[in-house]
C-alpha cells in the first residue's frame, strides 16, 4: 500500500558509471511509475541530448541567478560545470503522491539528503575503476586531463558511499534496474511509510 506522499529516489555515483543509461532503462519499465526531475546544467549538450528532456541547459549567469533566487533544491560545480535540481517541481510532485526520481552527482545527493533525509539514496557503483575508465574513454568526448580528473573524483566519491542507503553495482544494465526496482518496492512497504494508512483503517471500523 503506497503512502500518501511520494518517495524521493536519488540515484548518483561517479561520472561515467552509467547513471543516465540506467535511468532511461528504468523509465522504460511499465510497472515502475516514476516522475523524472530534470536537472539544470551549464555543460554543453552531448550528441542526442535535448534541452528540457535530458537536462535544462543554461548559461553560468542564468544558473547563478537561480542560486541567488533559491530556486534549486541542490546544486554543485563538477569539472567546471554547474548542476542543480529545481525545487518547486520536486515538492509539488511528492505532495501529489508521485515518486520523484533524481539522477544527480554525488555532491548534489549529499545536499538533498540534508533537506530530505526521508529520501531513498542509491549509489550506483562501477564493477571496477578500470571499467569506469573504459566507459569514460569510450564516450570519445573527454580530453585526457578531464578523464584523469573524473577518475580522481570517482575515488573520492566512492569513499562517500556510507552516506547512502543502498549500493547497486552497474555490471549489467538490466540487473542494475532489477535491483533498483526491488529497492523502490521494498521502500513502499516500510512500516513507517504505511502505518498511518492502516491505523486510519482500523479506527474507521
């Protein structure tokens, strides 16, 4: 039995681990009803990415204006670019009883946890650092300097794993999706999320 308020599900992990790929695969599943909260970023679109679908692409000036206006649930600067989450959309969707799915960087996830400790935080981990490097290199969009910066950051981010509720290894996309789906199902069955409903049910008899 779902609780009245939706779940805030946060997926994050090192750059190149496959967060976007796993997120897209999750949203293709008909039995998992999630609302995707699109992030705002100042980085340039990659091939195939669409403004308003994959990200809201903004200039640094526009992003910094959103910071000053407190229109972001979280934000972080990563490898020279800003990333952030619009706060109004998240809160409104949760109040409607819908689950909100955030795919964000580790710095941002830690900020969200301070504001929404009741959220479900999932760390997407690579099978190994060598595999992570292969995935980043395989993009063909990064310079050697950026690749090394991302690997250095990845080591630091893996050390922050203790701040998360769950760790899912992205060895195979379909397996990672199955694990995340199981986590969402289990979280909706937690006593502290559904007890209010059943107490109201017994009091009505």
